[in-house]
C-alpha cells in the first residue's frame, strides 16, 4: 500500500509565501519583526542543522546571530559547555537556573539546558 501521508515528499509542494519572523524579549514582548521569503531556507536549514556548517552572513541579523550561537554552543570549548564543566558539583536544577540567567542570548529553556547538562555529565 503506498504511503498516503499528506507529508509524503511527492505530495508536499514547496512553500512560496512570506514568512513572518517575530523577535521577542525575555518576557515574550515583541522586539522586532521581519518579513522573509522562503526561497533558500531549505539549503540554509540543511547546511546549519545537518552539516553544522557556518553559512557566513545571513539576514536578518537576529537570524544570523541565532545560527552562530547554535553552532557555537555545540563546540566542546563553547562558553556554555565550559561553564557546565566548571560547575560539575552543582545540582542540575540549580545549574539550569544559573544557565538561564547567564546565557539568555541562547534562548534555550530549562528542559534544553537540563538535557545538555545530562548529556555532558554522561560523557565524562
């Protein structure tokens, strides 16, 4: 029986409409807004998320910053992982709170920080 999923690659048409990128602050208040075109984001996604390669300069600037922060925190010598390494004795819940205050620019949540800590400590 053929795959009848509406998400099957042969049944999905590329999106060509506008994309709204809304930047929010710490308390989810609107900070900025951008209108983008979908063209090129498929290759950008594959390059950053799958190949983990730096795409040079991406517009708008907040998206460029987010990509570089993402690629940076994956590195063993990133500020985030060095901080976790230097605070090995701190309980996870307390360390998560510290990370959320110290590394706000990453935009990660408590679950993400907790998983990063657990993964790091498992690999010691």
